[in-house]
C-alpha cells in the first residue's frame, strides 16, 4: 500500500534548520503577542524544497497554538490557504495527530472522537459539500474515506441534512 502522506524531507543543513527555527520562533512570538505575520507572508520568499519544510513547521506551530487557545483547527482551512501544498497540510495534520496523546480532546475539525483511530490523512477530492480525505483506520486496519463539511455550510440545515444523507447512502 502506498503511503497516505508525503512529508517534506528534513532540513538539508544545520544552517537551514537554524533559519527555519528562527522563523518559527518569530511566528510563535507573534502569535503570543497577537501580531503574527501570516504564514503566507513568511514563506513568500522561500524556494522549494525549503519552502515546504518551513510551511510544515509553521502549520504545526499554528495548529498547536490554536489547540492551546481553544480555537478550532481544520485541515480544510489549510487546504484552502495552501491549495498547492496539500501533501504538506496532510503531513502536518498527520504529524500532529501522531504525536498527540490528547488527540481525542483536541478540537481538530470540530469533531474529535474518531481522530484517535484514524491517521495518515491524504487529500482525495473536493465536492460541493466538503473535502474528502483517505485515512488509515487503526482499529480495523483498513483505508477509509473521511469527508469534512465545508465550514461555510455548517450553519445551513439543508446542507447538513444532505451531508448526512450522503454519508448514510455511502455507508450502505
């Protein structure tokens, strides 16, 4: 079975690792003081493959900050922000879930109960109602699809009902 995510490689030199650490520290300091630069601005001048390495680390910093401050974290938000970097987003969420002992209590995606048995998320497709990921289900040792309702549809009753109907039909 092919891996369900591709993680950017480690920094190629100590100097590169130091640069990434410095940017991440500056970003974290900005988050704590309420005046952080956006991730988009911080990665703007970086070239590949260093850009992906930095993006991964900055997303991890932001995820941790959001969880610590009780704010919702959704892979959908990051896929929208970084559409050309879905593998990096997937790797960041996989890494965060893999190293979390409190994953059942972390407000990732607004729903948290299934994240303790699913891991290795990989973007599959996007439709009108949401974004679909493949994930490995640890308990049954199988690959399954997970669909996240678009945030802008979460408050729309008809969209939620359609989303549930699609889930029920697909599960049969």
